[in-house]
């Protein structure tokens, strides 16, 4: 039985299909924060970010999934949709 926030085969398949690669656990666990940020102040709090999370945001910027960060964040519609599908699988639809 999968636990919340854990990578499953279904999450791997979904992320590969929607994002073009298989996400790892750190990326999955950063996604709820990105969702929260975009639903609220729309800017990342650098104090709350770990170095590996900054690297993930940089990767997502390079892939054109997001823009900005601490001064204001923008996410693409495709990334927003993918993020919610992956969050559904990783945090809501738990067997």
C-alpha cells in the first residue's frame, strides 16, 4: 500500500507522460508547496526553501514549467494541470 507523498509506478508513468520525465520524491513533496504558493501570495519564501528544492525550481524554470520565484512566480497551464494530476495520485487517491 502506497503512503502519502511516496513515488508509485503510477506517479512515475503520469509524470513521464505529462512532464516528459519521471519525478523523484523531493519533487513530489515540493509540489504541494508550489500549489499553495500559487493559490496564495504567488511568491516563494526563500527562507523556507532547502538547497535541493532550489535546484528543483531551477530545473522547472529551465524546462519552462515556471518563471520567477521569490519576486513572484508564474506557472504554465500545462504544469499546473500536471501538478494537480500528480498531487491527486500522490496525496489524495491513496489505496
